[in-house]
């Protein structure tokens, strides 16, 4: 657990640096290099001198990691100090617009939005109005253009338009949202001229071409809405999902199944391990399994939640390869450390937060809740029936409830609503999701290979029958439960409420697990096992949120919220 505490200190340093930045204590130039050298030297010296004093080691190391975390944020803040060679340096505003022509390369596949597409452009040069010579610049910009232009990854284009900072709304800081992705410029009213094709990296070009081809094959093999859902589940492309259906998945609390997450990575890792362990042996299977996880992560977009799951998968596989013990908690925190080391702004990514907290919740609560459930089922049912019931409910319900304990307040805080029917919906649809991934992936591969071979194409159609039925069932359940008036309730939790819930839950768990004589009778009255304690804590959290929701029901007025969602809309 020492490593976990050190990583917590690192993350605390990043968070404190942002707070100090907002107060003006930390900036691009302050503290300077000499000050940082002095600050870091003190705990480093204490760590060196504490060889014979174990009590000093952890505090000294924690302070050192905290300072390093703060330094890491200073090097990559939300609003860097731009120079004239940065594209964002030339951003204007509505009152003082900057009209310019930017030349660069499309570095991401265009994101379709009805008749228009969103383009990410990596700038190479710009020409300001009334200035003839282009200025070399670096930086990424977003622009929205007509879909009919047919822009693709790797196209070199010239864009004439108005450079601006991203807006900051009352409930959503779009500027910070884009900053986490390394984008600091929007191009408004763009006029695009295509200068050439094929300027992207060959690896990415091949990968994106494969994904587009796979998406087309799925569209041929399945009707809508099943094809759009399978494309989202397998390939991370959600643009084919009807927004109304997506909202139903949100209302019923199962949108996580159509967002690439640790669930997908787990299935991919398991399949690759089973295949390569049989083909080339256990030890030698390590490298192709790792390569497959990395390749799949890149294929589906490599957002924060997917990268977190991929790093954990790689760490677990590495531990097996080296015959070392690996705990989920340590792997989780190491994954978080590596991600914030690469990009400290990941700490404020909603997808990363939900993914990290959900995994932490599983680590803390899944095992004791399962043990509690198994003990009670085994006491009341025959052993064969008990094993079947436990296996089914553990995957379909208990794991979902365990993940919900810590994520429910966070969902209420960010999105302002909580799904009441989520446990029931997950119970009904989660058991069929592995079949969607496995058979959907098999059908897609057969379809890719067999487009010109009739026999393989028929095999692909046959394989797709299983994911079609599973997805059809999923949609039917969601469409049946989403219209219920109590399916989703609005919750105005607020930042203070979020902290109150987490502090209360932590206090409850620590208190009921305490061995002090004063609390002994209370603990004995409330629980005979840790599992009962944690289950009671979960019920208190859910009950508290439902109480808040009853106090914050709709008032009949229109309220518009801009949400920092994983879809970036």
C-alpha cells in the first residue's frame, strides 16, 4: 500500500498546483527552476538521510511526490503561456477577431454530425490578414465543415477563418474540456481548400481504414439500431447511434455497455490469452496479448477510460509473465499515475474519474458483497441451485451494485440525474453482453475476410445472428423501461453534497469496521461481517441520493445544461 499512498500524494500535488494557479501563486514562470530545485532538494535529502529511520521514509517520499506532481501540472497547465510560434497565441475574440489562413494536416478521422463533420487540424503555418509571408506555427485546432467536402485523415488543407478560444459556459467549461485533449483553438466560419492527400502516418492511416471498413461490414450484416450499437461497442464509433436511443440508455443506467471500457478490454485480453496460450504456449503468449491490447486500444480511440483499463490489463499480464503477485488496487493506481504523468489534466477528465472510481469501488466492495450474498444463498438453497444463482447474480447484479457505491454520487454531481431502474436494467441486459463482443467480433472478422467469398460471408451472417438477438433484447428492455416516469430522477447534488456523501460513506465504513470497545456494541448490532457493513453503506448512499432527488424534482421550467460528456457534445 506504500505505492498507493505515494501516488495519492502525486495526484494531490497536481490538484494543489491547479488550485494555486487559480490564486496566482503558481504560473508559467513561478516558481522558477531555482526555487523548484530547492523545494525538491529538501525531501530528497530527507529521504536519503532516513535510511536508518523508517518513520521518516514515507513522509519524505510523499512530500517529494507531491512537489513533483505540482511541478508536472506547471509544465502542462490548462492555459499554457503561448509564444508567437503557437497557433493559440493568435486567437482573437468576438470583439477583436483574428482572420487568418491556417495550413495543416487532418490528424484525426472526421467526426460526423448530421450533414457536417468536426475536423481536428494540426497547424503547420498561418498567414495573418494583410501579411504576405506565412508564419510557422504549431498547435491543434477544431473546425466544423460540410460533410460533402469528404475530408479524411491525412488530408493537407488550407483553412481561412476566424481563430478563437473555446467558450466557457456557466455549467460547462468547454475551453478546459478541449485543453485536456491538447486543443486550444477553434476556427469559426472556415473556408477549406484541399491541398493534397496522404500526409498522415501510414500506421494510423491503415488503422483508420481498417476501422472504416469494419464499420461498413457491420452495417451490411446488421440492421439499425443493432448495427450502430455494435459499431459503438466494438469499434468505439458512436455516431451511428440514434441520439434518442442513446438518451434511453442513459435514463436506464446502461450507457456504459455502449462506451468502450474495461469490460471490452477484459474480453479482448481473455480471448487473446486463450488463443495464443493454446497456439504458442503460456509464456510466449505474453507479447502477442500485450500487442493485441495496445492495438485494440488505439483502434477504438484511446480515450482516458480505455487507456486506464489497457494499462491495468498490461500490468496484470506482466505480473503473470514475471511470476509476480499483482493486486487490482496497485495496478489501478499505477495506471492512474502513468496517465497523469503523460497528461496531468487527465485528473479532471470525467470519463477517467468514473472509470477509476468504478474500478476502485469494485476492488473495495465486490468481494465482500459476493461473500455476503453467497453465505445467505447457500444457507437457503441446495448447493447446485445456489452455485447457479450466485454465478448469475454476481455478474449481472452484484458487480453492478458494487461499482455503483462510489460512482453514484459522481454521476449525480456531473450529470444531474440518477437512474432508479439501473439495477433491474443491468440484471436483464448484462448477461448477454459478452456474446455481443465475442460473436460480434467473430462475425465482423469473417465479414472482412469473406466479402468476396460467399461461404465465409454466409458464415459471417450466421455468426451475427447471436449479437443481433442479444442487441435486440437489450434495445427492447431499454425501450420498455426508459419511458417509466421514475426511470431517471433529477438530483441537484452540488460539490458540497458530493463531498458530504463520500465523507459520510467513509465514516460509516471506518466506524463499523472499528475494533474499539466503544463502538463494539454498535458494530455487533448492525453487522456480523464486513460484507453487511458495506452493503448497508451502499444502501445509505442510494437512499440519500433518492432523498435528494425527491427534494429536487422538476419545477415545470425549462433548464438547459451543458454537460462534459464522454461524447464531447
